[in-house]
C-alpha cells in the first residue's frame, strides 16, 4: 500500500471517529431558530428531575417563564429530554443542552406532536444563558457550547470547533438581551 493511500485512509478513519462522538443536527441561524420554534421564552430553571420511562433515562426541566418572545406559554414550562444520571446509570447524549437550577435562560422550544412537553430546538443551538454585565444591570445573552454537535449545513457536514477563526456565528457572540430580543421579534413580522 502506498504511503499516500495510508495517509488518506487514516484521515478518513479519524474524521469518521470524530463525527461518531457527535450528534448531527441541521445548523440553524437566528432566522432558522425562530421559524422552527413554537415557543421562545426567557425564564429561570426552577427544577430538574431525572427519571426512567420505558427503559430510557430522561430529564425533566421546569422553567419559570418570565417573558414570552414567541407563542403563548404558561407560567411553568416543562422540557423533557433524553439523558441524565439516575442512581448508577448515566445516559449522555452529545449536544443535548444541560440545565442548572436557578440558571437564567433564553430558550427556543419546539412541541412535538402528541406530547405535552417541549424540547429545545436544535439541541444546544436553542439554549442561551443570560448573565448580568459588569455594571450589574445590563443583561447579556451568552451562547451555550456546541460541543458534541456536528452541524449539517447546505454545504455538507462539519464539526463545530469553538475556537475556529471563521466569522462569528450566532452561537459564538455575546450580545445584549434587548438587542437579541428585538432581532427575534423583527424576524416574526
């Protein structure tokens, strides 16, 4: 086997191994997130609960809704997603957003048919943390890491690297909440 063929073979194996540890989802910009979401809310994580159903480990996250940017929502919104730690069992889904109690968030949510709970649109792409700026008053939207996600775009499959030197995308830029909220509202017109 020639040296060139060996190098190409190892490169292909390496790329596929990297992609196997990721969940593949369609890459969404802000317009795509708004369009794909049934509900967009700002709120606080009130509680998380891990449980088993039909042999699968699931996590329920309850959000205390503070402001609705799209759709209609009750004061409490439940998100159910695959994965979690229950006793000595752990199910990890690469790219699934993680939630911490008391965390302030802006969420893009979808409601699957025949289900009473929501899921986060585009996995971690649809979750943004909210943080208070240095002045103690201004609130900023902080993107969630996209580790564990391979994004499928019109040009094909690519693994997202947070340190990539390309133009900043939606999930790489910290911006003021009011500016981000205004963009979301404008895209619904």
